[in-house]
C-alpha cells in the first residue's frame, strides 16, 4: 500500500466500494449531504472546504444567497456528514479551500474586487476570528490552493490565471513564498490538454483540494473542463507531483476519475458540474473522502483510497 503522510482520522466518513463497481471513485449513497435547506438565506451551497477540527470537523462553505450574492460561511460537524452551518458571512467570494499548516487553518478563496477576482488568503485558529493577509498576486486569478507544509523552506500555492468572464482557457501554476505575503518563483505545472486523447480537460483545468502527501509524491485531485454545444462540463482528474518540485508532474490521468452523471450533478443552477474543493484522508487506512460541489447547487461526498488513485493514474497516464 502507498502511504499517506499525515494524520489519522479514525472517524473519517466512509462506505466501501460497491460490489462490481469498476472505477476509482464512488459516491456516498446519501448524497447530497448539504442543500439550500441547511441555511434559510441560501439559494445554493456547493464548492466547499472541510478540515478536522478539535474532536470533529469545521468547514467554510460557499453560499450563493437568495439575492445571488456569493459569500462564505463557517460550519461545524461531529461526523463530517451532518453539518450545522452558521449564518455569519466571513468573506465575500467563492470556491474556498482550507489548509492546516503549523497549527493555523489557512483559507484561500476567490475574492471579488473591482479589478476582477484575486486569491484571498486568511487564517484562523478557532473558526471565529480571521486574520486576512495580503492578496496572493494580482487579478485575475482563481483556484488558489496551498500545499499543507513548506517545501524546501517555501510555502507553495497553485493558482490558475484567468480572465474576468467564464475563462475559456486555464493552466495551473505554482508560486512560492517565504512568508505567505510575497509570492514569486512562479513555475508552470500543467495545462489544458489539447487533443482527443484526453478531451475532457481540453478547455481548462484548475487545482481542486489541498494536495495529499504520499510516499510517492503529492497526490492532486483537479477539475478539467470541456466545451460542448451546451456549455462547459466539469469533471475530475488526478495527478502525482514530485515531492520536492511539485510543478513536475509524474503522472496525470488520461481518463477522468469522476464525471457528472447523477441527477444532482446534471441538474441545477449550472448543469453538469462536479467541482472538488476538499478531502479528508486517513493515514492509517489510506481512505480518502472527497467533498465536491454538484451543479453549482448542492454539496456531495465521494470516496476513494490512495491506492485506487495512484494505481489508476499510473495505469491511465497521459
Ligand atoms: C467556475 C467557478 C466554480 C463553478 C464553475 C461552474 O468558473 O466559478 O465556482 O463551480 O465555474 O460554474
């Protein structure tokens, strides 16, 4: 078994892979786990981030309100399936990721400014009080995702330079910082794949959850987009990155690992979207639970293991 380097989470949500199921990621049979019914002012609650916190779990949730404002709220859970969301907005914006580094929980998200979207960064230790840091770079950028430890003395963050619209292009870059304030040493990591060999990721890609450290490298789950007659379709892939120079991609899935196929992934405010923003992973068992937005409307959960993903990416690599 490949090893996850990280904490044990013995109460990680889990269901075994269904008998006869052929693919590396399978859905929770109680999906969706979060809907607009979780908050009276919500139009939709999706693309959200969770982490272990105390004896349970905490999260930052993307809520599009009933005025269609985009805000982030906190939430708490003892089992990581049933969530109690607060009605306090912590920031405007969308697509939060949460990353624990040296006892602080860092939030990176798509912050809205008059000049376009930027990567906002803030941290908390208690999910009550937040300290906002300098924005990481200038507009327009999205999908800012931190690595969970310093690498060779640098904090590292992936991001995806964008435009002010629905961005018909997009590649992943890695930036480095000594202090979480000044970012530089930018490196290209990987881009949309031009060609039929892997058309599901031919328009744009973006980092998903915080990467998982393994004894074989960083395991990254990301989203890939294709343009169809009916608009964009968002699917999930994964890649294995070099442990010391994570802009070096060792393997990357040719086939996707998950696509919108259920009713709650294919119907909603934006149909045909699965958008992963967080995982929980258990170093003892290799289990990984993925949290993902479904059709920009509700939040779902899916399961895999470190071996399922590593075997799949090696056997199906571009
Ligand atoms: C992206 C982001 C995501 C969203 C996706 C599909 O550009 O805005 O929040 O899930 O589009 O609409």
